[in-house]
C-alpha cells in the first residue's frame, strides 16, 4: 500500500485479514461486554495519559458511525456523471466535545442502532457500490470498500483502548 496515508495504513493494518463485516457486526457485542466490565467511574478513565477517557472514546465511536454512515450513503447515491463524490469533512474533536457528555448507556444504545442501520445498508450493496470511489479531502480517492475496512479497523483500534481501561490499565 505504497503512498497510502500513514493513519489510514495504521487503521487498515489493525484490521489485517479479518473480515470487516464480521468485525462491524461483533463490535456492539464487544462494547456491551465492556460496558458491563467498566464501573461507573471506569468511564472517566483514559487508556493512557493525555488520551480521551472511555466515555469519550465511546461517544467518538457513535459520532464516527453517524459520520461515516452518511459518507457511505452519499458515495453510493451520488450521480456517476459528476465523478467521485467529495466527502464532507468533520472535526472529530469538535463533535466529541459535544457528545462526550452523554451517558455511556445512551451512547451504547445509539451506537447499536446506528451500526444495525449501517450493516443493513452494507448488506444491500452491489459490487458496483463496493467499488464506488469518493474523494477524501486529505487522502484523495478511496473506495467504499476501503471506507468500510477503515471503519472496522477503527472499531478495533478503539476497542483495544476500552479493553485497556476495563482491565485496569
């Protein structure tokens, strides 16, 4: 993957050879298990100094599900004669600054609903949908397939962080 953005490469490497749909389907279950393992105070703990606390990581997962679900829908429904759809960027820190105040149980339920909705969307994709490209403002052209793989790797990245908190460091 020469020339691939380093952040994208790191997230895709985290996914490795795992099936992204399997990972996406398993994430809500893993999050529910982690929610049971975390005490009320555990949601305020970070996996490392200077990093987001667990409740913020969970809120970020919800925000990402919302934002990337929108990107997926835009990419596969954009008129083909206009070329690759340009994705609308969003500032994850600005989004999470507003959503991190939510109770973790609400965040978990929001994530479950959004993920189920997005998995239903993915289940109906044609080969053409998977191959559709969009233009990312920083990384250039990316396929829908790459975005889905990114989302799955992103899940694993943040699940690792939450599991670190649940284990007590």
